[in-house]
C-alpha cells in the first residue's frame, strides 16, 4: 500500500472518530467531598468549516497529516509535574462557566492558541478521571480532557507563557501509533510510598526498591517552539536570608535554588497521566490497540522485579484470559482506578479514577462505550504488586540474616572446637 493511500486512510479514520466523539459525549464526573478542584486539558489536533464533515471534505485536509499539540512544562522546584510532557490546560477558575471553558482559557494563556469557534471545532470530550496520589489515598482533582480540531492551515505563531511552558511540539498522530516509538520511563516513587518528600524512610525505600518503571512513548515532533525566557530571572528580588542552622546550610549547598532548563535535544517522553488521556483517544482509532502502548509497571531493582513478576504471574494470565473473553462477548463491566489500583463499582458510582502514573478507562469506536483494555488489565494489579514488594523485601531480610548466620557460625565453630580440645 502506498504512503498516499495510508495517509488517506488515516485521515478517514480520524474523520469517523471525531464525528463519533461529537455524537457521544462522556459523562460528567463529580469530585469527592474532600476536594472540589477540577482541571481541564485540551487535546488539539490540526492539519499542517463550520462542521467536521465540511472540514474533512477540503482537498488540503484529505492530503494532510493530522498532528497533536504537546507542551513541555517549565522546570519549577516543588512542582510535581515539573518538566513533564503534557497537554495544554490547567485548573478551573471560579469565573469559568464550565470545564470546557477552562480548557479554552488555559490554552490561550499557556500557548496563545485561540480555540474559539471561528478558529476550531470543539469536537467533544474524553473520559473524565479523578486524579489521586499516595497510591489512591489522597484525591487531587478531577481531570477533564477535551478534543479540539483546528480548522486553519495558517495557525498564528504560538505565544508561550515562560512560567508555565518551556516548549511546544506538534507530533503526528501516526507516530504515536508506531510500535517503534514505545519506550519506558523511570520515576522515583519512594516519596509516594512513604507519603513524605524527605527523611530516612524515603531514602531507605529508594535504596531498596530503586525506581518505578512505566510505559512511555518517545515523541517525534515535526515542529517545536522553545521559550528562551527564564521564569526565574527576577528570583533574586525574592531571595530569603540564609538559614542560621548549620545542617540546613549544608543541605542548601547540595541543592540548586532553581532547576536548570533541560537541554533542547533531550528526548520527549510521553508517560503517565497524559499518556492515559492520549491512549483514550488513540484507542478510538484503528487498530484499537491501546494495550500495546504499555507494559505492566514494575521496579528497576532486579530482585524486586523478579519477585513482582512471579507474584503477579497468575494475575496477569487471568487478566489476559479475561480480556480475550470480553472481546469475544462484548463490552465488559466498568471499573474505577483508585490511585494506581482499580476496583469494581455499582452502576451509579462508576467513574474514572487514576493515580499519577496510571492509565485510565477508554473507549473504542465499535458501536458502544466500554472500558479500555488498559483499565481491565490494571484492575487489582497494584494490590498484587504491593504484595510482591513485601515478599521481595522479606526475601532480602531473610537472605541477609542467613548470610550473617553463616558468617557467625564459621567464626564461632573454630572457637567451639578449641574449647572442646582444652577440656579434654
């Protein structure tokens, strides 16, 4: 099949997907009583009309290449999303009339792109999810993704907000579906396990477990724009006096007051929450294989990795069989992902809930809505993985105790024999 035919087919698939999204909005997800925060992100697709059908009927669209706009957040100390690849968006303000308006406002503020009706089509929304941290114990906010289609081929230059955005990148949708771009991302999650940012417990966990490994996609942008203005140029006006405590001074010497800007040639890695949003969208496109975007999360320490693999083997096999049976029989039951875990809920309580590194429930363009393969495979996985971590640490302690006992016995055995000889 020629490249032109493949490109034409991909545009047709995108056309059908966007029309389906327009006709099938996702339900509203209310946040828990403990947090009323809501945030919206904009998945902005463009081709380098007044309706989706009329837009795709244009010749320049039929032979174009659909792309998604990603941002790389500015490096900011203390920000849990510092330097992450993300979609334009942010928290909903009280003056925003709804979640979609928050996404439109944030897109203008962060990258200067106008998502109003005269420039684009508001296609619809993707599944909303409750974002949590500390392994699902602490809710942060409800994330509301919206899809927008830019209808102009002459998009005005983007205007980046230096304090929020370090760079922007237009990435072809086809490259996101390319298996060759699959990779992994390692993340220090010891602070989430210990529920604290510093301290001996965090260092001990980091030393014993290493880092956590998540599935990711390496982005190949066709066009990038970098913000050269530093968000900390005027930070000297707000510097506080140096601490009097000697220990705090030593700690400050080992820490940079501001995070350096990452190099422009550093690979762009899409992972975690943003990958979950993008996976929901990609699962609507053929070949509907969002499951291949990721592998089960694990840890980098070889022994911990092996024990987790053994501890979750039966679980993973059962999930594989469950997924195959659900594909044959029809839409499976929905689930909720709590933090990095998932549990089934009654019909009136179902919503999407994800942790900082988890993927969310998605849908496929097959005539009905259903939970994605990713949500099915992750349901209950982190409970098994936590048991695997416990087993791995117990095996380490047992091994260390055995080694100490052997060394002690080798040392004490000659002394015991010498005492017996003297007595005789």
